[in-house]
């Protein structure tokens, strides 16, 4: 992790392409960066494919968790409130994000292979145990705690290993990797829709478990680290880094993003049910959200490498906020077609947030420290993931679907302010629109 002095020593240097680069010889983001980073080639693209395969059943399952949560709410856990069931999802997502605080330094020190093997075995076991759950505490332990810890290992490593192979094209690589989770989030709800009524809970989850096993095995075989181990990463969180305004404001923005993204992923099916829409809408809306999220994770990543990562992130937040505040709140719950339209736009925008936030963070540290830096930033964001489903579920059950979306729109305003202030801090408090940053 870069020290506060290192983070604050990032100097603004204007080139003929009006881009912002870090003046840091250790990471060498100069014209010769392609000599240090492959930026492509067989090994780099193979590693990226492996990361995407790992993300399919891990983050992909979490992206479709709303279908599982809604099923439990009306079946095994029908005697519990939406908010109470939401705590299971909240713990799953919280541990997935927060445990990266521990996994990041281990990745920096030991590389990806053994972490992926152990994490994959644990994740597969959590699915097998989940199929046998019948009581609330069973689901909390197997899905929330065990599943969250296992997912933390494999998702953190799958994302962080890309920093070994890409620098200039890191935004695109991250977007393609996260597209794997979007694909999972799009396909798994449709699969669940057909499996739940046909085979019941046990065999449905077992099918998911064996799909995960295949993806994990292939992904682990393909993922490969490149940089030597770093002996410097001994602390898990460098709180001194938050003295940097650019990091502090970005952390605020990412907190808001995680709050909204995971809240919507978990509650959209239940939202559709409370809005009185057809039962199939619960599955199709989530599939559409994640399908558009796939596009949103790839296209903005490509554009961000051309015109600036913070610039594209800011644009996506503004557009998504306008749609949520002006359309979704007013008419989103009135018809299936309207809900599909706003969910599609939200999916595209939020997909961009997910893929761009980590690479924006990568501009503030050296590559060999990225695992720990990523973990420090997302240790704050994890609490957004922890709180969102219980709070959103309580709002949905006690008020109206419109109030829920209005609340999430207000949270997104906070995220927008964080991105604006972080970009402003990078520019040394000199606002310029045409600078690539």
C-alpha cells in the first residue's frame, strides 16, 4: 500500500493527449509501459478468460441472489420478514467484499493459484450444504457466512490478478472480467425459474453447485500470476491512505455504489412482487438488469481507456441518477414494460460503476500494492453492502416501491458527490472538463 506521502506525491502532468499520469517511477506509467505490461497476448487473455469464468458462479450467483431470496421469503422462510431474510443476503455480500481486506495482502504475497484452489473447494462445499438447509440459522451459516468467506477469496483474486497483465487497458480488462458475473446474473435467474418448480430447492442448488465446480476448475487452470511476490504487504488496511482526499471521496462514492447495486440485485424480484406485476417479471427483470450490466461493464471500460476512467464513471452516474429520479420513481412500478426499460438503463450504468471503480482506485497506487489498496477501499464499501438489503427490505415492506427507489436515488446523489470531489482532488482542485483522468 502506498503511504500517505506517496499518495499525495501524485503530480499532475499534462501531455499532448491531455491525460493525467502518475509521476511514479516504481510503476512506470510512461510511454514505455507496454514493455512492462503485456497489455494482451495469449497468456494475458487466457488469464482474463479464467477470471471471467470464476466470476460467473461466484459474483454471478450474488447478482441473481434476489431470485433466491424471494423464493426463500415465500417458502422455507415464509414466517420471517423480508428484512430478516435480507440479513442472510447482507452477510453473504458483506463478507465477500470485506474479507478481501485479508485476501488482498495474501494475493500480493503468495500469488493466485493456492488461494483459488482453496476458495473454489470452499465455495462448492457451501453450495452443497446450502441445498440441505431448512431453518433460518442454517441459511445464515451456509449461505451468509461460509458462502461469503469462500466467495471473498476467489473474487478478490480473480480481479486483482488482472493488474499483473494490464495497465493502460486495465479498465477494459476489468470490464471483461466482471462481464463474467453479469453473464451469471443473467443466466442463473432463468435457470432458477425453470429448476425451482421442476426439481425443488435441493436439486436446484445442487445443479448450481456443479456448474460452479466446472467454472472454478477451468478458471483456476487458466489464471496465472506474473509479478514476483511482494514482501512489503504486512498490514491489511492502511488507514493513513484515507488522509488523501482523492481516496476518501472515492471511498464514499464506492460505498454508495455498493449500497445501491446489491440492494437492487437482491430486492428487484421482491419489488416486482410488491408492485403487483406478473410472477415471471421477478426473474426476467433480474436477467435484464444483469444482461445490460454485462454490456455496461465492457463498453464503458473500452471508452474509459480512451477518454479517462473518472470521466466515464461520472457520466454513467449522472445518466443513471436522472433515469432513477425522473422515470423509475414515478412510473417504474406501473407496468412490466416500464420496469424493464428503467432496469435496463440502471443495469448498464451500474455495470459501469462496478468495472470502473476498481481501476479508478488503481490510479492511486502502484501495481504491486493494488491488492491491499483495493481491499482497503472496499472494506468501507462492504458496510454499504451489509446495510442495504435489510434497510431496503424494511422500506419495501412497510412503505411503497416508489419510496424504496427514491431512497436509492438519494444515496446515488451521495455517490455522485464522491466521484466529483475525488476527480477534483486528482486535478489539484482545479476543475477542467477536457482533461483525461
